[in-house]
C-alpha cells in the first residue's frame, strides 16, 4: 500500500495565513514562510498555498508569498487561488510552485485542465472541489453540491460527476473540501470523500474538519483518501505533524516517517 500523505494548507490573505469556519470569519494564524519552515522540520509531506481572496479580487496568487515559502521547504508545493490561465499557472510555477490548483477557473473553462496537463504533466495539475451536502442529506449520501469563488457561488455541478470529468480532462489529483466541515474540527466528511475516491482513479486529498489524530485515521480507512489536508490544528500548535505520523504508523496506516 502506498504511503498516505499529510498536507498542510496555508490559506493566505494579504500575505498572512488565515483560518475561519465554513470559509467565513477568517482570523490570522501567522506568517506563511515561518509556518512552512516549521512544517518542513516536522516532516510534513506537502504544502498547499491557497490565496483565498485572489479569485474574488480577480488577481493572481501573490508571487512573493510563493517564493518566500518555496525558499523554506524541500518538498512539493502546490499553489491555488487566482489561477485563471496558462500565464497564471506559469507565473506560479516560475515563483516556485511544483503544482497548481484550479477551482473556479476549471469550472468556467474545463479545457484549461487539459492544456495545463499537456504543458506540465497531470502530476502538476490539481482540481480543487469545494462541496456542500445537498438539502436533506446532513449525515449520509449525496448529492454533493459544488461551489465556486471560495465557497461563495453555488453551481449546478455535483462533486462526483465533476471529479470524473476533471479526471478525464487530465487532472492528476482532486483536492476535495467539505465546506460543511471546514474549520469545525468535527472530522472529515468520510462519506463524501469515499464517494469521490471510488469514482476516480487518481489520488483524492481530503480537506475540511480535521480536529484529532483519529479523524485522519478515519478518512484514510473509511474515506479511502490518498492524502489528508489540515490547517487549524497545525497552525495553532494544537497537534504536531510528527506526533500525528507516529499515531498513524502505530495504527497500521502507512506514512512517510
């Protein structure tokens, strides 16, 4: 079995890492480069920078933030937020990103996935899916409604259907975030993660809801996730990456140590 990856997410606004609940009520959590340096030492597998207001403000992710983080780490770095074109992707990669994450732009222009996959390889293209459970399905089952513009705009897309299309168009990974669970520390949405994981043949990164070590074990076992992403529990020193990996290893889940 392949090792499961632990990914730290740096949600950035105005050059600072922020975190909220259900994509709202953002509060500062520190400097991106300083946090990246700490995670690099602790043994994180990858880092994702998401410029949470880039799309809303119609601009690119900030190159200086990407470069500052890239200088501090020796592991894969993905960047999302404001990647609307091949030029935006090229700017992010030139600044130090190894991968780019598409969300709203992919929904508007799905062919962008294919163009970037042909230019950089599928391994460099992540499609981020922000989804909420449909009305009347609070605990189990779909539909899982896709949202754009940092969770502000509902779409007509279903997360499972969109994940399949993104895969067919050349995406190398799916970053699946449960808006319902984001920042709540109530645990990942394992049902939604499993549904998407079983629908595609590329890695699925689970995001939204991490609050304990057990939550990571659950999403790997029950959600069939290939990786799990978290922010709050790492940023505010509630849990350490090294302790999490030790727990997972002792629980029989393969991780890089």
